[in-house]
C-alpha cells in the first residue's frame, strides 16, 4: 500500500523523523510489514529528541487537542479517550489534571498511555503508579505506550486507505451501471454500449468472529474476569523463531489490544478474515494489574498456527487464580 510524503504517518506518530523514515520505507505490502518497520524505526533509528517530539503531539486526557496535532490525529485521540470520558466525573477530571501537572513537573514530559478501552479511574491509577518511577524507566514506558498507539493508528490508516481504494474500484462499475440504465431507457434509438465483465467481486467473510479469541475465568472467585487487559502479538522476524533457549526481543508485533467484558471475553483482537496468517502468536494477560496480590505479574501464552490450519478457529482461554493458571485450545 502506497503513501505520500509522510504527513499520513505523522497522524500515527508525531515524530517528523519517524514519519519521513516510514514514507521512505513505503509502500508496504501488508499492515504487518508496516508495523514491523515502524517498530524498527522507533526503537532503533530515532533518538530521544524524536521521542519527545512525538510525546508533545498528544493532548492530555480530558484536555484540548495539542496544537501540534494534525486534524486526523486529534480525531483519533478523541476516539481513543472515549471510554475515559464516558466514565469521567468533574472530580475525577480535576484529580487527573492535578496529577498530570505533578507528572509534568517531575519528568518534564506529558503522561502518555494507550487509553483505548480504559476508564478514567484506571488511567488515574496507572498515572499514580508510574509517578514513582525513575526518569529513565518512565521515559522507556512512555516510548512503549507511544508504540502501542502508533500500531493501533497504523491499522486505522490502512483501513482508511483500503476503504478509499475499494470506493475507487467501484466507480467504473457504477458508471457502467448508469450507462446500462440509460441504454435501457433510450432503447433502440441508441447503439448498444459494451462493457467488460467485472473481474472484481465483493467478498464477505464467512466468519462471524476473529480467527483468534480468548476469555478469562477467575476460578478463585468463580466468575468471569472482568476488565483484564489482553493483547495479541505475532512473531514477525522471518530470520529466527522465538525459542525456549533463545531471545525473543524485537520480533513481536502487536495485533490488537482489548479488555475483557462482563462475560470475561476479550474484544476484537484482530480483523475478521477467512484465513489467518500462519505463524507464532502470543496472547498476554495483565494478571498483575487485575490481581495485584497474586503470584503472576502477567501471563503469556505462545502458540503456533500452521499453514494447514489457517482456516480454523483458535480459542485460547485462560483459567486464572492468584497462584495458578491453566489453558487449552477451545473452539
């Protein structure tokens, strides 16, 4: 998929160097290729000043858009903060504003978090927890949060591009249909209009849910685990595989992020497609945040989908308690 001079990538990440590097690396065949390139640029090719430039392009949660944001970025920020604003009260916004000011004074940059699906109380709790970090640790966390936002926005950008391309492809067919209608009305007074048969057909996926899903049961309480953070990643390093005795740093690419609902089920972690890309996937659960006094700070489940399985469904649930967990492949 082709892009312009980098302005579109500035909506995904406010670093001008990042946007230029992404534009130079495009076109991208797939979203996964774009995300892998973005991660490499963000963590290996830009510097601290570029990170700070990107952080300055975000609004404070509940605040006005940043003057450095593009219109598209401002719209996306508003959508990403929708859950927070829907759960906010006057007092919680005042408290958040106060803690944002404290954070800025201590660290010198704005508090950043991937706010999609988070309530105002969850964001405030995370801000207070991160406030105790040392500068170098907090700066690294902020950069990681920026990358999460960038990956989600790249997915939005690709989706927008795909819709625009689809609309463009349908225009010749629409014109041909109009010509056919005119011919029908005019009848024999006009020569017949010839048209080539359309070689593109719209395709609706036969699936009703994404190929990979999960849910979490809190076996200690005997109920669904509500509000647990869940993320899905795919291993994209074609030169190596994650292994028990090797390193797996740098190859994981975010596919989606969600929270479990009242039934313990995650939201949509990936697109609904007929065939899932074969490869190694990892579902991670923020069990430490859900159960602060438990033994596991987080749980990651790694599994492989083979070429012969790409049309199958993979339900990978987690049965969790403070001191044990188990999983299985469901359907």
